[in-house]
């Protein structure tokens, strides 16, 4: 081993130990923040509300029987694998924030209850939209090639989108429920104060549709 690589190894270990200590400290701090809850506590249930709103959005089920999963929209250049908790965290801590350990602790604390999630969500959504804007909605365009849009029943739609083929376009500005539709989750939380159950998402959505 050259002496410079010995030094890099040394620093890698030092950095690893420091990160380990900080992570442990943050974890302990977070557990205190969420009171008697365990490490995951309410925080991991945030996934229930996110999944619930995805199931009520435009891509979990479609007229053609296709379902776009979390990673289809949230991860770049990945084969489709389910979004694991660490992907979920790095998604919330996108970009510059990925390195921010305090951001990690802060997010754990800020979305530990349904009410906090509702309150914090505009900020969380904004981060995701900023990431998507930054890559010009690469994931959406990967499945929806605007140059190949064809719907004889609505010819104006393809024509209109053709204007964005080579230009930036914020898909979500017009397609607000493309990924998630929060209406049902928000109503559930408002009424019951608890996290909605993803297993009920379609039952609830269908009940609402049938009433109309
Ligand atoms: C069709 C694309 C698409 C799919 C599929 C999708 N999302 Fe999203 N997601 C978005 C978009 C667009 C936003 C930003 C706008 C919004 O909040 O709806 C977003 C926002 C988010 C946010 C931040 C706001 C919040 O709800 O807390 C999280 C977390 C998230 N998604 C996780 C997931 C998970 C987990 C899944 C799978 C169960 C998933 N997404 C599936 C497109 C998608
Ligand atoms: C993995 C592929 C995939 C990804 C990623 C994806 N979509 Fe889709 N999308 C589809 C399919 C398939 C359909 C259903 C087509 C049909 O029913 O004819 C669809 C349907 C739609 C529709 C029509 C929904 C309706 O109910 O009329 C819109 C709008 C849309 N997508 C926008 C988006 C946006 C915006 C994004 C990015 C946030 C996105 N899609 C990401 C595959 C995808
Ligand atoms: C300025 C608003 C606007 C923007 C930006 C926009 N769309 Fe649309 N999109 C529409 C409208 C309006 C429709 C027609 C909706 C309908 O007929 O119900 C539509 C329809 C669609 C459909 C369904 C087509 C069909 O025939 O059913 C897809 C898929 C879609 N858009 C994808 C995208 C993607 C991907 C982007 C970003 C690259 C995007 N849109 C950007 C307004 C927009």
C-alpha cells in the first residue's frame, strides 16, 4: 500500500466512525422527539399515507391495467424495484440535502404524525417537483414520449404537448394527481386523526366514485 492510500483508508475509517456516532445521536434524539414510539414509530407510517395517495392517483391502476410504481417516477436509471426505506429517505433528502444529517433528523421529527405530514407535505412535494424539474421530468417522459402521443378522440392533446417535446415543461403543474392524489388521505386524517390504510384506498375511492 502506498502511503497516500494508507492515509485515504485512515480517513475513510475516521469519517465512517464519525458518521456512525452522528447517526446514533440523531436516532436517539429522534426517538425522544417522537416520545414513546420506537425508532420507526409514526415516521414509517408516513409511507402508508404516501402509498394510499399513490393508489388514489393516476398511475397505480389505469384503464389499460398498467401500474407505475414508486421507483418508476422517483429513481433515475433504475430497474423497477420497490422503494425501500433508505430510497425513501434519500428521496426526501434529495440532492444537497442528501448529505445533511440534521435534515434527516428533522424530517423524522416533522412527519411523525398524520397531522404533521399534512402540514409538511407542500414542502416535501416541492422538493420532489424541484428534482423532477431539474431533469425535465425525465421519468415521465421515459414512458410518455410526447412525440409519439396519439389519441384520435382528442387530437388537440397531442398537438398541445408537441410544443414541449424539446422544451422544459412542468408536467405536474397541469397533472397534479399524476403521482399522488391526496384528497382521500387528507379527508381520512381530518375525520379520524389516524394514518389511512393503503389496503382501503381503492375501496374508499370506488365508494366515492359510485356516489357521484
Ligand atoms: C407517476 C409518478 C409517481 C409515482 C408512481 C409515485 N410518485 Fe411519489 N411523487 C410524484 C410526484 C409528481 C410528486 C410531487 C407532487 C406530489 O406530491 O404529488 C411526488 C411526491 C412524493 C413524495 C413527497 C410528498 C409526500 O407525499 O409526502 C413522496 C414521499 C413520494 N412521492 C413517495 C412515493 C412512493 C413511496 C411511491 C410508491 C408507493 C410513489 N411516490 C409513487 C410522482 C410519483
Ligand atoms: C412507467 C411508466 C410511466 C411513468 C414513469 C409515468 N407514466 Fe403516466 N401513464 C403511464 C401509463 C401506462 C398510463 C395509462 C395509459 C392509458 O390508460 O391509456 C399513464 C397515464 C397517464 C396520464 C393519463 C391519466 C388519466 O387518467 O387520464 C397522465 C396525465 C400521465 N400518465 C402523466 C404522467 C406524468 C406527469 C408522469 C410523471 C410524473 C408520468 N405520467 C409517469 C405510464 C407512465
Ligand atoms: C399546460 C398544461 C399541461 C402540461 C405542462 C402538460 N400537460 Fe399533459 N395534458 C394536459 C391536458 C389539458 C390534457 C388533456 C386532459 C384530458 O383530456 O382529460 C393532457 C393529457 C395528457 C395525457 C393523456 C393523453 C390522453 O390522450 O389521454 C398524458 C399521458 C400527458 N398529458 C402527459 C404529460 C406529460 C408527460 C407532460 C410533461 C412532459 C405533460 N403532460 C405536460 C395539459 C398539460
